[in-house]
């Protein structure tokens, strides 16, 4: 059963283009990770100032392995664009045929 992880990033209005540029520069950096199924960056258009980073994984374990392996190596020299974040996790429901 696939797992969806959404990172909700609170981004100031004037920083959205910088966030998008940073994600564009590394958009394929997760592609080869075991169990990785897809990624999207969702831009807010109405009623919210948060960007959503949507990733889909074959299993929760695949996501956790990726997260645990990258955390010690994530040493960006740039200041963060987001001012806050929430992590949301879901299982994809199989509704049958």
C-alpha cells in the first residue's frame, strides 16, 4: 500500500519564487531512492500561504529510510525560506476496481 507524505511549508509571500527555484534545482534528487513513486510541489492560490511538498512512497519504511539517511547530510548553506512546517502522512486507500 502506497504512503503519501505531505510537508506543509509556511512561506512568506515574497519568498515563494525562491522556494520554487530551490526545489527546481534539486527536483530529481530523490528519484533513485528505493520505494520513491513521485513528487509534486503545490503552490497556494487561495485561502492559505503554505506550499505543500507531496511525495509518494511504496511503503512507510521506504520513506523513513530516505528521511533517516538524508537528515545527517542535509547541510544547506542557505537560510531556510519557510517560516514553519507541518508533516502530514497518509495511506493510499485501495478502493478496488
